[in-house]
């Protein structure tokens, strides 16, 4: 079936709240902890992980030794995350400071200057994360999608990515979504996900070129709606499971990077952002790099936790 050609729509303007006093260089990977009632996210180029306590709105930050592209909750506490050199176990000491990191498995990049980027757990708790060349001007399709679980890091399962993004999983866990946000690609794909954890039948879900913004980070709601950041256009788009553009929402910064559902009833959408190289016309630069929360009229799914023991996984394996 050919991918749907999305029709442009006027983005809705709804109330939002700026929830962090910090401004990130590359805000990514918002992650809601139901257990803690707190939001975590990363500042990739700031080498930082941040935490917002929902009740008090207090923000705590930790520095990381490498750029961290994505984090995921670990059962029993802490995180697994994709950084520059591989997948790490990450623990955050109380009160901020320096994150404690331990390499679980190294990745053998095909060239220098690469790192992990977008990542998320599937419904079974397996970590999926893509790699990318950090210098986007090269438009190098050397990135790949990996899976990390009890067996360690898989071989590349999807190759040829320039800037892999948009990972999300359908409520029943049977479909996976993946985008490439680089200006030379701007596509979203849908894949079938088998019980064996292997993605199959990759097909184009949406061609984002006719829409405002490049397809960056994404989230899934309870109805199977796929919410994706339109980076460069200051919009969030929702697509139905059959690829139809359902609605668009305006946000106060030009470069929304990734979104995630959370809050006490999972009805808030958290959106991170990236400051543009040059101020974008029509946007207040005071919001660039901020994290916002808004109610889009949908409810999200609780984030799974990585259930696999990490003590026995050997570091440094490529």
C-alpha cells in the first residue's frame, strides 16, 4: 500500500507551560517515570541528564562523560542509555553532580564521529536505538538501528540511516515506527515486530516532505496515534495508524526535538527543543532550548522498564 500523502492543516494553538528554567543545547529523550512522578530528559551536546520533580517543579542535573543520545528506565532503578561509544548503565546520585556510568557493550561504528541518537524501549522492555554521524552536513547514511536486550547488542537491524529518529511502538507492540529526520530523507517508516524481536516488512508510513518540519522524535498514544515533532517548523503532528494526518499543534520554538507523554494521568505531552543556529522568524528566542508541557487531548502509555539484569553483560564487546 503506498504511503499517504499528508494534507496540510492549520496548527492548533493551545496553552503550554515551560517546565524547566534550564535551556538545553540539544534537548532530547523526555522520559516519564510513573514510579517517581518525575520527568527525565537529556541535553546531548550539554553532556547532561536532567530531572523534573512534578510536584515541586524542582530540576536537578547530572553531567555525563560522553554525549548521551537516549535513556530508558531500568527495572529496580537507574537507566540504560545510548552514548557515543556504546550502551551504558547509568545511575544518578542524589542531588545532582556527575552521573555514574558503566559501559555494558561497545558499538563498532563504521566511521569516526558517530554516536547513538534516538532510542526507546519496546513493550517487552528491549532497548532500540539508532546511530548517526554527528556532522549532519556530510549527509552520511552510515547510521543503523540496533536492539539491546538480555543477549546484548544486536547486529544492525536497519541500515542506511542518516539521522535515525521517531522510534515508537504501537500499543499492542506489534508495529514499530522509525523516521529519518535528515533534510535529504524526511521519511517515516512502519515495520512489523515479531515475537522474536526482529523487525520485518519495512514500508513507508508517511512522506514528511510536503509537511512543515522534519520528522524528529515521536510518541505513541493509547489509540495508536503517532505524534512526531516537526523540527524546524514549530509543530507537533499526529498521524492515525493508517498514516492519515489527524491534527497539528503549534509549539513556541522552531525546533521541537522529541515528545513524550507523562504526568499523573499520562495526558501531558512533554516536548524538548534545540536552539536554531539563527533566530527563526516568528518565534521568541527566549523559548529556544526549553522543555514545555501541554495537554493535546490524548493519553499516552506508561513507559516500560528494561527488565534484564545488566551485571553479567560484558563491557567493551563490539
